[in-house]
C-alpha cells in the first residue's frame, strides 16, 4: 500500500516536471514524510485493534 502511494506520488511529480513551475524539493519531501507518518500511524492503530480478535 505504501509502495503504491509512493509510486503515485513520484508519477505525479514526473508528469508535473513537464510544466514550467518551480517546486521546492524540501517542501515536497516534508509533505511526503508527513503523509507517510500519518498513514503508518493509522494502519498501526488498526492493527493493534485487530490483534485482540485473533
């Protein structure tokens, strides 16, 4: 799932490179890391909830 999100993000950046706007790479990295941490936290929370069911 994380690989899919990263792949989609990188694909979006590659397709946006054809346009002539300047993107701050540090800001993009920070946003990507924040999104990955949030997704990981949510997945980890749900895994802890389902751990008691098994």
